[in-house]
C-alpha cells in the first residue's frame, strides 16, 4: 500500500528566508497530493494541492512541486513570516481513494 | 471557520468509561471523517462515512465505533477507555466520497482519560 515519508520533522528558519518540506510516496498510481497547515489548537487546513498532471503550482508565497518519476513532492514557502509557524502535513491519495498522511513538519520562524 | 462543528471541545473522564463525540459537517458535505491525533503525533485516520454508509476504515480500535445519521451529523463512540486514548479527535467533512478535494476539519475534541 501507499506510504508517505515527510522530512524534516522540525524546521527552523529565519524570518524572511525560504522553507522547504519534502515528501516521498511509494505508489506510482497516486495522483493527488494536498498540503495541510495546522496551527496551534486548531484543525488542519488545506493550503495547496497538486494533481499528477502538473509539475508545479503556486499560490502567492507558497508553491508545491511534484516529481512523478522520483515520486516526491515538496512544499516551498518564500519570505517566511511569523504566521507561517505551524505544523505542515503532506498527503497522497491511495488506490482506495484514502489519504495517506506524512508524519508532519513543525516549522518554526525565528524573528 | 471551516463550517465543521465538533462537541464537546474538551472532555475529561476516567479509565473504563464511555464517551460520545459529535460532529456536524459543513452544509452540503456528504462525507465525514474521524481522525485521532495524539500529543505531538500525526493524523491517524479512523473511519469515513459517506451519506450514512461506512465508506472506509482505518486504524480504528474495536472499542471505538461511529455512525452517520440521516441528517449527516456523525458520532464517534469510545468505550472501555484507556489512558492511551487521550488525544485530540478531529472530524472532517468533504463534498464527495473520494478524498480528491479539500477536507474541512473541525477544531477537535480534546479527550483526557485519567
């Protein structure tokens, strides 16, 4: 079955710098890859997603890239701000249309 | 505000007891998902209902059960509670049954078992 690995588990960056979180998946048939952000005390919220027919998608300071050959996808956050501090989860959909989640990355933005 | 409502927000109970968590999905959404999140852990999928029927099962213990009612709200029942059941329980909803669109999460029910 599908397996999703997410790295790093914790990422600390200086405010204004970029942050990159990487995920790998095992099932080459996976075709939908969302990223969720979980702020402290709240439920996860979708921030961006990508489908397998595109290689990159951007939304302001956030971008996701997908490499189907290597079976990995990454979240890029540019010009990080304090409000970007949160836990980020990647996920991939399996053949039963279930989301398989990464373990999460705690992003810390240092002032 | 995601539009998903979970009650209660906090619950403290003793080992061996039974509790019920309730979820009202976003208006129009037919799918309801239950997730467990232990301290500093990831999201563990428990179960999904679509339009009243069980759609998919994850790592849900036999002591746990859920249902979705005709008005589409859902309840998660946790029985014979153990200390290790202490966690945040999230409900999420979506329009379709196939997880290929956005999941809208509630703010969670924090369960503490003493």
